[in-house]
């Protein structure tokens, strides 16, 4: 049962351990200064769930940037659910303390992460327990989160922040690949197996969606190659940037049409083909982004 209430707290990494702390997990990207990595006060280190270095350096715990920091960090978290999902699952089983080194006890990345996880837990509880969800169309939220991440990448690109643009593109690709793998592993086989071929939408078998996935990833690989050239400084002329943006326009056009077909054909069809109980389980899997995917399937 998905539960909305988490036993989740934040605590400074140098504060003494207490029995109420539960699992003490460090969520900073860098190990605390002067602390041994064999310290008993830290049970695990989840550095990949921390904000990117670019975002952390921009924030610098400035109170005036707190709201924007949360919004940007939440967007980063949207793109890497495999990093925060184990924390969420752990907090559902027992108390968890998110450890941080920052000075401000109220406006820090651990507090932002705590708020994000609580928000996810409440949202999943409403979705899976109340029965008032919008069915598989809720997967459009993943599309929207990826769109926001790609827009942030392009904004960094046109403002010549090439390293940050590359980092955002890497995050986008990781999220997109995970989403595609879920669809190809869980949803498309079910769509094919249960679809009445006589009444199925013509020209929209599962192979069409899978083929579009492959085409999108191939285009994305080309974008990443050009991006690496910009970061390395081999090609930074305005013409190169414009050509990259043109290619990204083609990629976005394909992505938008693909998402529209999933919205209008795949997701409504699945709603008709599965029971409420099956839908709950499938959506939980699609939003879980389990870490077991890492290395368990061939890379695309």
C-alpha cells in the first residue's frame, strides 16, 4: 500500500546521532570536510540525488534564491527518479534522516529534497488509493517534466553556458530512456497482447511506438555529439550553435508528435484493456524508475 506519510527529517551531518534518527543518509554531493568516510554516523551516501554543482553554486544558500532553487532542483529530481526512489521506499519502512552540511538549517538542499519526497508521496497516495486518477494519461506528467528539462537545456545553450547545457541534456536523456524502457517492457507488450486487431487503430501497433523511440534516441545521440564539441571548445561559432538548435527543433517536433500519439491512442487504449487493479500496479512501476534497470538491459 502506498502511504502518504513519511518519517522523514533533516539533520546537520555533524549533529550527534540519536535513536530517533533512523537511517542516517548523507544527501550532499561532496563528502563533509574533516569527516572520515568510515564514520558510523553516516549509514549511506546518496550523492547523485543532490543538486547539480551548477545549481548548488548558483544557490549558495541565498534566502532570496530559495524559491527558484527549489523549482530548479525539483526539475532535476523529476528527471532522475531512480536516484530518489530508494529514499522514498526507505522512508515508508521507517525513520530516515537526510544529512546535510550547509549552514542554513531551514533553506538547504536536504530540506528541499524532504519537501519533494513528501509531495511525491502525497501525490502517489491520491493517485493510487483514491481511485480518482486520470488513468494512463497521468504519464503525460513525465512528458511535461522532460519538456521542462529540455527547455532549460536550450536556455543554457543560447546563453553560452555549454557545460551546464550538456549536464541538462544528459539528465534529459537519462529520464527519457528510463521512460521509454518502462513503456517497452510493461506497456507496449500488453497493448499488443490484448488489442483486438480488428478494432485496433490502423498503423499504430506497438512496433510504431518502439520505432519512434529508436529514432528519437538516434537523434538525441547526434545532439549529444555536437554538444560535446561545444563543451570541448572545438566548435563554438554562432553557426554551429544555430545548426545545433535547428537539429534540436527537428528532435522536439518528433517528440511532440510522439507524445501526442501516446496521449490520444496508446494511453486511452490501455485504459480500456486493463482492470483498475492492473492499472494501479503498472502506473506504480512506470513512476518507480527502479534502480534494477541499471545495467539489466542493453543500452540504447
